[in-house]
C-alpha cells in the first residue's frame, strides 16, 4: 500500500490487488469466525485430490463452497446435487482469484436444522447465565488417583480410553460407570451417572471423563440437552468432555472444565507418561542422595571445627590458680614489709593483728575461688557423652533414610519395568510407526499405500497399508 496524489488534488491510499484481497480476507474471517449455512447443493464435484467443491444456493443467492479431504472423510452420507444440507464453516476469500468462498468444516442433511436452532438457543441461554465462564472452571488434577469413566460399555470410546491409559500409566485407577449415550433414555442416565460419581466414596473420584464416539447431530444430541449441561455445571468433581470427533462441538464441551477433541486425546491428557515419571524419579533420587551426602559432610566438618576449638579446662584452671598463688605471695610480702617499716611500737601489735586477719580472709577467699574453679570433669564428660549419642543418632537416621529411599526406588522401578512397553512387545505385540516416527494408534489416521514401520521385540519391518478397517 502506498500514499500518493490521486490526481484530484488530494492524497489517497493505493492498494495492490493482492493487498486488497488480503485485507478483505482478514475482515471476512474476523467478522465470521464460524457460521452455519443452510442451502441446496449444486455443481457438486470431487476431483482426484479428494476435496469437495460445490455451490450452496437458495431462491435468492449462491455461495461457492469447498470442503477439504481431511474434513469430508468424516461425513457419513453421500452429497449430491439437489440435496438440502446444513453446513458449519467459516467465510474466507481465495486471494489468488479474489473469490468469496465458504470453507466447510462439517455438513449434515437439512433435517437437523431444527436441532441446530435448538442448540444455538440453549447455548445462548447458558452462556448468558455464566455456565461457560472461564472463572467457573475447576482445575484438572495433575495426577488423577481415581477416574470416573462415563460412557457406553459397548462403544469404541471405552476401548480407546482404556488402551491409552494402560499404555501411558497403568497404575491409574479407573472405574467405568456405564450409560446409554444416545436415545430417549440417554439424557436421564447420563445425569444419574454424574450424580452417582459425586456420591461415590470407595475411594472417591477426583476426575470425571464424559465421552463417546462420533456421530451425527442427532446421535450426539444427549450432550446438547439442558439437564446434562446443568449436571456437569453442578458436579463437585472436575469434568472433561470428549464427545465425538475433533470437528464435533456440543453444549457439554462448553460447560465442562476441559474439552478434549477425541476420547483418545482425553486419555492422553489425563494419564502421564510412565517413562517420563521414571526419569523424574531417578532425578529426585539423585538429588536426595546428593543432599544427604552434603548434609553429612557439613555436619562432620562442623564437628571437626568444634573439636579444634575445644580447649582443656584443666589447663585453663591451672593457669588461673598459678596467677592467684603469685598474687597472694606478693600480698603477703607487701604486708610483712609494711609491718617491719612501722616505727611506732604502740601500733605494732594492732597492725600485726590486722595483717593476720587480712591474711586469714585472703586464705578463705582463695579456698572458695579454688573450689569454684575446680576442673568440671563431670560436666565435660556428660557433654562428651551427649555429643557422641547425637552423632550416633544422626548416622543411624541417615542410614535409615538411605535404606528406605533405596527400597522405594527398587519397588517403583520393578513395577514400572513389569509394565514396560518392551514387555508387551515380548509377548508378540508390535508398535506401528509412520515414516516420521509418530506412533499410530488409530486405523483412521492411515491411508492406503502409506508406508509404515513395524517394531517387534527384536528388530523392525517395513510394510505398506493396503486396506483400512476403522471398526
């Protein structure tokens, strides 16, 4: 974009064609992030790429529409010209040709139009009540101790969830609360299952996973009902919703504390990676060992320093006793000289008596001081005994801590080793990986002709996908 004189006496913004198309695309996508459009299919085409291109029309207008392969492969009916459909998607603009178009994310036959309108009405109602507010969401526990799995006991979702939990963290305790997930009785059963999970106390649940596999809007309608939404909102236990495929959106997803795109993805979020936990435990054990070693070293250094500073009290007392004896002798000498120097015979006897009294008091004080300064052998011996006792208790505590931690690490390591994926491979199972090393857990993520690598207990093998069965 540039600014120049437009020839009419004033400056104007001049866009290039691509700049204008890009700006228009940004405005369209920002104004209509996700919309539902009902119309009739015409000019339907399916090129070799697998994408679908068609026109949605009604009596007064037409809308060019594209539905890419990764989205249309989930549609469970065959579109054809003249078929009336309800399409969810986003408005965009194809910049290269400046064409206005609709990018479809999901498509259903138009018979579900009334359901979609009911969905939108309930969504607006609950949103206005604040049931979707982020502030009302309960935190998901970092490590789940007891998981309540609410789903059909015969559906694919329970198998997908349990497979991921066993692979990632087999120690996680999971209890299935079976319920219907579609049909007239499903809504009441799901509500009762949520209430039952809240009352369960043997042991209590700390997380609920509400899930089912994909389907049409009618199939998923149980999770778009108001009783189920309010049961999720009032649950005292955090709820994760994983209903349908990634493109499916339900009222339960909006109310739940966390939404997962698929049942398998929800299990990945709930269960930590056991290998990462083993590595974390190893790091904690190493830090504990170093901390204990540093503590012992510091205490030993302090004891040696205290031993060096400790002096023999008997030697100190002997020096004080020698000084007192010298001072006493000096006092006696001064007293005798004073008596000899007195010339007045009348005071001689009185002075002698006074000096003797002074000497007697000095001798008494000397005895008292000598007794007070006697070497405290008993106290020193008691302190030495107590120091030795404390040192033995310190070493015993350190040894006990080392032994306990070492026992715990061995027990956890043996448990995790028993559950190691390598043990599973040794029993005849294998791991399937794509060319870039990603693990493949669902047949739906493969395509015919795709090369894969099979990893066995001993060695690997290359293979090519020839047929896919998602059941």
